[in-house]
């Protein structure tokens, strides 16, 4: 499950984009993340879209080096994916900052109304918001005095507009993938932090 960099305009500063399932009919047969892109060097879908692969090692390195994660849309309702993933991240030793405009606490931690209110920079922004809200959150990033390494949209969440907004910022993008599942797959369940 590779990570891709959009390079349609030739920019090396364009964000990388982690996707989910190759375009139907790809002769290379690679399984990648999201429905229309492939990492295979000869894949026509890859040639048409201009995406380049970042290997598993690079994503693993980003997750290993990350220490602080903001969870957008955080809530501690048992049985909800955001609750499961948030608790998993805490158990893995990450410093987690819940971000929710109405909640005061989540998982026993102070919640923050938006990214600008966070007390320190974060390495990863994990998004549990509907796709129409993702571009607004991506627009918050250029106004911050710091940059996250990764803007991660959870399983079922994707937004092509986010790539355009974050182009040139150096922020990598993951969409339609569960951070908990990918963390466990790439790093195992051992506490890393």
C-alpha cells in the first residue's frame, strides 16, 4: 500500500498521496490505496495521473518519528471508530490532542476547538470529518506557524481538493485508510513512543 506524490505540474513540493485500490484493469496487479491510481512503473493509470510511489519504509519512518497527533473530530463514544483509533494511539504512546469545536474533554484530555489552538506543533493530523469538511481543515495548515508531516484522512474519507490546497507545503497526504490499521501493519502493535 504505497504512498504517492502528485507531480502533474512537475513540482517536487507537491504532497504525496496514500491511496487504496488500483484502477480496474491495471495489468501490473499492484494493490494500492484508493480507487484509481497504481504504483506500478508501467501502469497506464500512474502515467496518466502523474503519481509517484513513496515506499512502505518512508511511511513507516514518518509514523516511527511522529510523537504528537491531533485527532480532528475526536469524541469518546464507545464503539465509534474515532474512539477506537484515538485510544489505540494513546496506548501506542503518542501524545494525542483531541480537536473538536464543542467538546471540552475527550479521553480525559483537554480538547481544542481547532488546529490553531493546539499548544504545540503536531506531526500528524488524523481527520475523522466528512469529506466536505476536509478542505477547510487543510486550509488551516498554511496559516499555522508549523507544519505537520502528515494529513491523514481516515477510511472512507477522501478529498481531491486537499491535495491542491496542501501543494507546496511539504505536508504528506493519506486518504481512505485507517491510521490504526496501517500503524499496526507497518509497525506492529509494540509501543514505539
